[in-house]
C-alpha cells in the first residue's frame, strides 16, 4: 500500500492568529486560497460572512492553512504535501495534548530558537537536560505543547 497523504490539524480559538504564529515558528507559508474562496462565494455556495480578508486575501473565517514552502501546490492554492490546518472550535484547550510537535534545530541553535519563539508569543514550560537529550518544553499562544531540541 502506498503512503497516504495526511495533514496536522490544530483546534484553535483564533485560527488565523495561531496559524500566523506557527508560520513564523516553522517557516511555513499561508496557503493562497483567495481565488478559490472568491469563486465559491461568487457562485453562491458559501456566504461572504463565512470569509475574512487578511493581507488583502480572502480566507475562510473559521479555518487557516499553512503549507511547507518546498511542496507542490494545486491550482486552487492548496498544498499537496506537508500541511497544517487550524480550525476554530468554541471550547478552550483544557487538557494536555496527546500529540505534540518537536522542532529540531540542533544543540547550538536551541537557545536562539527558544528566544525567537518566546518573542512570537510562546512560553517556556521547562528545560530538560537528561541522559537521552536536552530540549525545551514550550506552549504556543493558545497553550499547545511543543518541544525545541
């Protein structure tokens, strides 16, 4: 069986703000779905109220998507490789994540990346220095756990 295409999905209170954080944190790009969103709204398949304009481009109000800059893109602006989707949910995060991201930057760059991510709105939870390795446990602006190693 061939490998299946997947995307990572985050529940979010503010999907566009969280997507902006992770775009900066990972070097990913916002998907340019403006033309597709406009055509759907103009055809009457979705109301204009379901959209928001960000940086002059229409996006869905309750979703934001990022793609890896090296991966291919379909004609509608959606990436066909590594993607992250942020979807609005009504409830706040209430328990520890069962899955988290590890951002691997190497031991010489870890402190610099932790400082950069903190300036973007993340917070440090704890520093680990164990026989199996050193890493920094952090929270993104909405409280999702991730590590920098």
